[in-house]
C-alpha cells in the first residue's frame, strides 16, 4: 500500500489511531494537492464559512512545515473541495 492509498478515506486532523469518518458527521472530500483523498469534517461549519474555501495547515505541501493548503468548494454546498495552491 502506497502513501496515497493509505491516506484516502481518512479524516483530516483526526487521531492517527482512529482516522475513519464518524456517523452523524458531514464530510467533504479534498481533491488534488497534498491532502488529496482526505475527508474534511464540515459538520460545524456554516455555508458562508465554507464558500470562500478553507486554509488547512499541512507539513506535506510545497512550503513544508508551517505551510498550508487552500481548498475551495467546486460549487456552493459541494461535497468536493478542489486544491487551489499552497501558501506559506
């Protein structure tokens, strides 16, 4: 199993020992970039908060530790968020 296959279906920011999605929660799939295939828990976020996208800290982006990846919904209310780039 390669690293991409290992990460697919895991929840961004979840405990490494229990990274699976939880029932009763809403998730969006991150598409492309360093977090490709991870699920983002959007349960407690409002539509206006998500419409402009999210900036997610990650050590595996082009800026390394301290960097972040930017993901935006394909359309308002979308279940897929597309990568727009990395920021320091």
